[in-house]
C-alpha cells in the first residue's frame, strides 16, 4: 500500500489517528485546534473526506459526522476516511456562520497563509486536506430560520458527481453551479469531486435530516466498495434541474400551508401573509409546479423576503409550469 500523509502526519494501514491543526489563536492567546480524525483500513480503497461545520452555526452536519464516528462507521473495510466534524471552530464558539472577522470560509478558497482568519482556514483545507483525498461530502444546513429538505447539491454536468449523488440517494439531487472561491470549486480544480449535503436549518437539530445524511453516506461508502452493506433509501431520489423562489409581496406574518418536501402545483394556495392586528391578509399562490426544497420558518417577513424554494424536475418541465 502507498504511504498516506495528511497534514504532515503519516497514517499507517490499520490505524486511526487524530490530527490537530492550529489555525490561529483567540485574542486571549488561547490556541484553538481544528481536529481531523483519520482511519485507514488494511486494504486499499478511496480516501473519502466527510467535512462539516464550514459555517459554525450549521449543527446538523456536525452531528452527522459525529454520529458516523461514534457508531464506528468511519472504520471502513477498504480505503480511508478523513472526518472533520467542525472546520470553523471559531464560528461554532460564537454561534455564527462566519469567523470573528465577519468573512465566510466557504467564499475564501483557496485561501492565504497570511490572510484573514477565514482565508487561513481555507488555506489549510486547500493544502493539508484536498490534495490527499479522492472524494468528499461537505455537510451543510439551511440559513438562519430557513430549513432545507434533505438534498445533495452538485455540478451535474460532471458525470462523476452524478454517480456520487445517485449513490448517496438523498430525497433530492439539485444541479448546483460552483460558488466562487468555495471548497467545491477549489477541489474541482485539483481533480477532486466533492458533493454537498444540505438538511435542516442552522442552530436547530433536525433528526430526520441527520439520519438521511448518515444513511446517504453509508450508501456512498458501499458504492465505493469501502463497506459491504448500507440502508435502503426511504424516498425516491428526484433530480432537480431548475428552481424558483416564492417571495413575499408585502410585509407581515407568514403562515405556510405546506411543509418542506411537498409537491405543490401552479396556482396552488401555499400560504398567507397577515398583519398582527387582524386588519389584513393576503393569499400566496405558487407561480410554478415543483417540490418545496427549502422553507422559511421565520413568521415575521418583509416585502421581498424568500418564503420557499421550489425545485422543478423533468415531470414539472413536461407539465409546462416553468413559466413565471
């Protein structure tokens, strides 16, 4: 077997190693380490990275990776797993998406060794992790008070991404272009394939999304011949090729009439906006047919706020309901 070195540490076959990378210190001079858990089996196979906590408030992804480690799923029969439950330790400590300087780590790649704090975190990922992996799953959640129904996002023009997404078999697979200066984009330039799993919302445990993330990872491991068995999917995977946002036309209190994951139809009543005093209400009707892949859980909305994210598959295209 070839020698495997990650972040300057050599991992021998049949061993488990915890590696701590120091990015910087807090103003108190307290050193904060980013832990990496590497397990290498006795048999050759792919190197699979499972990363979470790029945004420090996205707890569900951290819990997915934690449970995978806790259950021993990272101890594969063939190949190697590289688990990072929390990339952005600083954001985690501050209940924040960003690092303390206000920058987004996932918009800071490939990073700089002497740049901003976000850029330094990205630099270590770019140089200490990405070159040594083959495939990755990066776990995320919806933004503040917005839930994402369990879904995989990837560039579906790349056949390898489609293969990985099909193996993961989340309820939805969404065609998603690269965000500039993101982990996915940087990894792709180095010939690595990373797909993104999204489920639930930030700072809130969503046990359904967590279980979907674990089960999908095990299905991917089985597909890669790293393990021999994995759970069957509970839902049919739907390929989402296009999406649209339903937005509030006026400010008020949002009352959804649907749930995340539901199929809705063009002109269907999907919610109401009222005022707090009983003097005003407005119906919200969908302009398209599709699946609710994301839903705003914040009842207080302003004009223009996103209320729900609707994804369209081939069936919706055939229905002719893409016209706004």
